[in-house]
């Protein structure tokens, strides 16, 4: 099975549980940030849109959103909650992004989802397609974890307790390949219904690699923050929000 099929299979498994698992993650700051970049006349494209955690509230602000995702089951969840919002979706791998002649003022990929492209060539291909799909002066935004999770780089394996109550146990079992820059993990959930496995596979990139891949595709970094509130990035930041524009575009 190729990586597209593999990611599809993993995320189909997540689909019925995703919103519950991430109900504590407030999309508000991301939505405000993205809306401020799009402008009232702009259209947005979300790569790896999932169940629409960000796309649906962004559309509530009057910004039409197109979402692509490899998992039809995740998109089914999005459509169950879409109502009459201006959100359209396509089932596709973001490395094969093809928007035809349509151009977007904003393209974004949130929650480290860029890392679900499992090789450097697929990540490079995605960025090249992003440049083709951006309107003149448009912005590309990535939200991702800075790959320095405690303990992860020191060893190949890790088991972490995420949550423990009288009726419930959440564990993460992680393996790390520092050569391929890949992390594979299982979120394990034990409760009265039994055991549930929620698998994840990702290839992280350091900021320097990301900026090189972006520059190679024709994207210049214009801003970088530690969070959606535009806090400055520091040596202790755990995630970054990076904003790129096509090279040669007016700032
Ligand atoms: C962590 S979820 C993020 C969903 C949403 N963006 C959010 O912030 O809640 C990751 C999503 O990436 C999708 N995905 C994984 N690999 C992909 C790929 N190669 N192309 C497009 N979508 C992909 C999964 O199906 C899943 O919906």
C-alpha cells in the first residue's frame, strides 16, 4: 500500500472519534488569525481539512473554504456538521493538489498536518502545488509542532500516560526514526468498551528544512510566530505558525 492509502486507512479509523478526542482544542485563535489574512473578498483552501474543526468556523465569518483531505470518512464527519456553510471538499492527497484554474488568497495547513506527508519529495511536491494554487499576493500558512518533543530525540521508543482515571486509561506508544525523521504512534484508549487503537504516522521537518523546501518551491517566509495570537517565537516555543508568500509578490 502506498503512503496515500496508508494515511487514508489511518484517518478513516480516527474519523468517528476525532471530534471527541480534540474537543478541548479551541479553533477560535486560528480562525481569527486566518480571517485577518484572507480579507473579505478572499477564498481559503485548507489542506488536510479533516472534520472541519477550523474550516467550519472560518466559513461562519463569510470566507468560502475549500478543503481537501485524504480520508473520505473524515470529510463525511465534516459534512455532517456543515449545515449551509460555504465549505466544499475534495478527497485527495495534498501532495497531488490540483485546483485547476482556481486560485486562493489563503492556503493553510494546521495542526502539524503537513507532517502527514511521509517523505521529503512528497512535502516538496505539496509546496510546489501550493504556489500554483495561490492568487497573486496570496499567503500560505503552516501550523506545526517544533520537532523537539522531550525524550523523543533521545530514544527510539516511548510510552506515555496521557490520562488515567478510575474508568479510563489513555496511553501513547511512540517509535521514532531520526534518520527518516518519522514518528509512528498509537494512541491507546482503554475503558469499559474495551481497547481502541488510534494510529498516527508523520514525518517532521525542522524549520531550516521547511524554509529551504519552501524557497525551492518559490515561497518566501514573511512572518513566524509561536502561536495564533502572534506571540514571538523563542527557543522554548513548542509550535510555530509560519506565513509564506510567493517569491516576487509585494509584501
Ligand atoms: C490531525 S487531522 C487535522 C484535521 C484538521 N486540519 C484540524 O486541524 O483539526 C489530520 C488530517 O490530515 C489528513 N491527511 C493525512 N494525510 C494526508 C494527505 N497526504 N493529504 C491530505 N490529507 C491528509 C487526515 O485524513 C486528517 O483528516
